[in-house]
C-alpha cells in the first residue's frame, strides 16, 4: 500500500473511533473538528516508517473487528496520571499492558521527552500553545502533559508496532533528528507556513 493511502487509512479509522469515544462532560468540540484532527494525526503519522504505519493500521483494523476503540483506550490510559482515582474504577475494563509493552513505551517516551524539551526551548511561543511538557507541569493545568498523552497512545499499540516505533525513534536519535520538531514542522506546513521560524514569528516570537 502506498504511504499516503496508509496514512489516510489510519486517520480514517482513528476518526471513526474518535466519534464513538464518550466524554464525561458530553461530546467535545474537537469531535466535530475534522480539519484539525486530520492535520494533527497526519503530521504525527508522517514521522513513522512505512512498515510501522502498516503495523499500526493492522492494529486499528483488528481492534475494529473486535469492537474495541483504541482512541477511547488512549484517553482512559491517560487517566492513570491525570485522574488516578477515576482510573482505578475503570482500569479493569482496559487491556492490561504486558511487561514488554510497558518497557517499550517507557523507552520511546524517554527519548521523545528530551526532544520535547528541546522543541520548547527553540520555539517557546509555539510550545506555549500546546500541552504541558511534563507530568509536573500538567498539575492544575486541566490538560494532560505531552508525556502522559504519548504514553496513553503508545499503550494502545501492539508490541510489534511499538518495536517498530522504538526502532524508528532510535534511528532518528542516532541521526541527530528530533521527531517532535518533525511533527511540528509537518503541522506548520499543513497550516501554510514555510518553516517553524515563520510560525513562531507569526505568534509574536523573536
């Protein structure tokens, strides 16, 4: 399957699951914003290799066949950190991550955490528009941190997909490439900016 078709298939399945995700406060506004959803999800998917995308697409397809909602699981896993008391009440309804899965997720998150700090330092005004960087910063903000969000999402991936994500992450790190910045560059381009510098400037940066 062509790369563009892989990404389109992933985002379409994610959107379908997102539409079925129940929010405690009722339907969220973002569930009616396809344009933003598509930009954000495509921008992220573009950082992964083709075989990683193929593996994740299979995860989504197999989950759909089982009647499972990986997007709902993602937000539920995030609650372990953001709303621990509520998480305790629902965790028995979630697939329990294996020790291998937890290890792979933590290793990926550790590298992405360093990239996120670098991105915030280089583009502070852009970073200020997004989620808090760390678990400490998320306290009292009303938002899950980038780390908690990424961890919640990765826990929905299969072990095979996580192994490929870790491979891609390590390869990028060895090349000196920051995949967090790559996602931001993809996002900026989707909104019509030539570079992150242009976007930072448009937000009133230096």
